[in-house]
C-alpha cells in the first residue's frame, strides 16, 4: 500500500472581536463578566499534490456591519503563505455563516465543498425568521447560489473523503449543516473544528456557544471531534485566540498571523 503524504496545516487569523461578555460565548454565562475575545480564521491544508482552503472569511463591508475588526482580507492573508486565491481549485466551506462564506469571488476557479443540509437550510423557509437567518449574510448566500448554478459546488452528506488524508464530517450543532475537517498531518490526524467549538472552553467544558441550531447535535459534536482526532491536542477550535500563542508561526514575521497546526502545541500556561 502506498503511504499517504501528510498535509501541512495552517490557521490564518484575519479578524477579531473584542470586549465580549461571558454570556456571549457560553449559553447561560454571566452577563456582567468579561469573556474571551474571538479571533477569526481561515485554514489551509497543503501538500505536493493539492492545496485546500477551509472557509473564505468575510469582507470589510460585513465586518463593518457586524462590528468586527478585519485585520486583512483572507485572500491577502493567503498570499503571506505564497498562495494565490485565484489559483485555488478546492475550498471547503464548513458552514455558510457570515464569517465563513464571504469573499467567494476571490476564488474564481474553486469548487466549493459543503454539506447538503447547510445549503437547504440557508436557502429555505427557516430564513423567513430573523433569529434563524441572523448569522447568515444574504449577499454571501446569493453568491453561493450563483456558484451552485455555475456547477462549482460539491455537495456532501455526512462523512466523506475528499482526497486520501482529508475527510469532512457533518456535526451540525452551531449550524444545521456544519462540517468539520479531519486532516492527516505529520503529527497525526488534526481536526479543524470550525464552529463545532468556538473556544477551547466550549468543548473542554461541554459548554454551548449561544448561537446554536441544535444543542443536542452540538454536544454530540464535541464527542465526534475527540473521536476523529489523534488526541485532544489535535482538535483546533474555530475562534480561540489561544491558537496563535499555542502554535508556532511558519516564519518569525508571521507571528500572530499564521500558526502551524501540523506540529505539536506549546504547553498552556
């Protein structure tokens, strides 16, 4: 049997949201206690035969409307790793929320991989209700539907292998069709959790993030994350600023911008 080449894996920080209360990060959290900031990421899995971008982030207009700080456009951040967004063939969209599925136009040749249930939810009757559509951006969703009509979307249902060493797995929970990505790296199988767990605090404490489609699926999703990963240290939460301090940059000048996830983390203080 031919050995599978492992991927390099990177987290790229493109935005922030600070001044959050605990109740904004944990369902039932204290309304008078400060909580963790959020960082916004896209991820890259790269090896000799393929480059996969995981999520496409948001643009400046969305950041302004949502009162988030955009540090850099995701396509510009990719360039820091020598990656041209215009040349990317495959993008995995973990879910269609505003901070994960914007800037699709920066990837003009990409095929977008998404869970079937996420698209049906984001374009169906539930979007008639503001609380259910709040985390979605209508222009992002419309752009995505245009990609569907252009034949540029690959639909997945549940767990599927994209290429050897890289699989997607539907967990749901935070969003109806949220999927996580399991990546074979030189240190073992790393799981990019995206919003299956926003912070280490959420999955380690089995605490729900307040924006949730199904608490049942969210809690079961935490178990799935740990089952798929080679160890608990192989699960990467989707918005935790700690990721930037736990994992080293690929080059000194990228400290705080890009973190290598295919190497072991530093010890938490």
